[in-house]
């Protein structure tokens, strides 16, 4: 143990990307991230000793006060006592595929959907099993699925059930909600898994306009089933997410219908965000935050309180409301 500036991804994390493995998935800060662990990686066996050796190199540099330039400005850097007596992994981000059963208009994959749908991905099961066999996974961190749509991965059910069975105690899955997963249900029941389902609409018409698939009823049918699997009211492990897309789904009526559907489905927690490109332009051009949008954010916060819904504010939403003390 020792006090120095580092982050939990350098100490104990791995992020699997489409053609490489890196330390984390963060890239929007000044340093830009991209601390590669293995470039040109397409699912072959990995040498775990080599990976831990590379991590140790970064840790040793951090101990000497030499924080990598690529980490500059990252909000994950902390000066504290790090648990570095043993080498283990407890943060894993799975982000190595781009296929999806939805086609959201704001998604980066929509720029070249055909190509992203065909992009090959690799299986992680063999190396994850090896990590657990070596007893170098430790609970206490977080395992996250992003992607692409996780539930359509061939090894998804096996992988999630394996992780649950072997001690992973905090798994987060981001899903389109279109395909039901028994493994997600198992995780919800055991209180070790949370699912964040991408709704973005309160009506079928809007869902179809944003997702470009006609799966509104399926989405809420699955949401209801997941919510029913929740073991305890005090644990928010089923959430639906609404990304505000200015001039598209930003009406009180759309919000009200989405909130009603959450209540009817037994969902206790909602996630709210604002389209990334819109907020990036606001920031870059230092534009005034549109009043109608700030008012809508205030309305959502108020309604969530009235309905006793837990509200999780993602970064862009937080950015928009930050100067108005609405929360
Ligand atoms: S400090 Fe930030 S960019 Fe650097 S490894 Fe950690 S999470 Fe990634
Ligand atoms: S559900 Fe997620 S991955 Fe799929 S198209 Fe929408 S934003 Fe992209």
C-alpha cells in the first residue's frame, strides 16, 4: 500500500475493444487515453504475466509521480493509498463488438451501419476462464458490457452466467432491450447485475423514428419482465434510459408517456442524458443552453421526484443543468 496518483483501471482494469485491449475506455479528456495493453488483438490467447508486467510498469511510474501524458485531465485519477500488494483484475469493460439489433439515429454505428454490422468480433470466454482459473479476478470492482448489443453475442449467456457463478458481484449491461436475456434475469435476481435499457421514447412512433426498428412493444414487454425479477425495491437494477435529442423527442408529452411506462412496468430508476454531438457543439462554440431544454430538464427532475423514481444523470445532462441548481 502507498499513497500516489493513479486510477483503478491502471491498477486493476482491462478494456476489450474490437481489435485491441487497452487499460480503460476513456478518451474524451485532454490526454485522450488509449493506453494500449495489446494492439492487433483478435481473441488469441494472452500472456497474463505480460499484461500484469505492463500494468506494473505504469504503477511504478505513477509511484514516482510520472503520470502518463495520455491520462492528463482524466477524472479517474486520484491521489490515495492503492491496493497494490497483489496483482489482480476487478474492472473489466467489454466493448469489442459493434453489431446491434437497433439502429439509433444518434449512434456512431449509424454513420456506416452496414460495415459495423459485419465487423468481426472475437470470443472472450477462453481468456476470462483462464483469468478466473489463475485466481487473478477479485470481486469489488465492476464488469460492464457496452458494445454493440451484448445480448446478441453468441457467448453472452454463458459469459454472464459464468461471471455470476464465479464471484463477479457488480455487472452492468447496456442493452437495446429488444432481445430478452435469461442470464440478465439471473443477474437481476441475484442482485449482482444491473441492466440499463435504451428507451429514448414514450410512444411507438418516436421509438421507431429513433431506433429505426419497430420493437416498441417488445422493448416494454422485456422491461416489464426484467423489472419483475428485481428482488428488492431498494435496489435499482433495472433502468430505462432516455437520451434527449433536441427537436426530436424533447416534448413534455413524450417524457410523460415514457415516465408512465416506467411506472406501469415496475421500473424504479431512470437514466437521463442529452445527445452527445449536440452538447459537444454547445461546449465547443460556447453557445447558450436553449431555455426550452433547460426547462424540460427541470420538468423531468420534478416529475421523477413526484413519481418517486430514482434519477441517474449522465454527464451531458449534468453539464446542461449544472449552473441552474435543479437537482
Ligand atoms: S487515468 Fe483515465 S485515461 Fe488513464 S488509464 Fe486511468 S481511466 Fe484511463
Ligand atoms: S442500442 Fe446502442 S449500440 Fe445499438 S444502435 Fe442504439 S446506441 Fe448504437
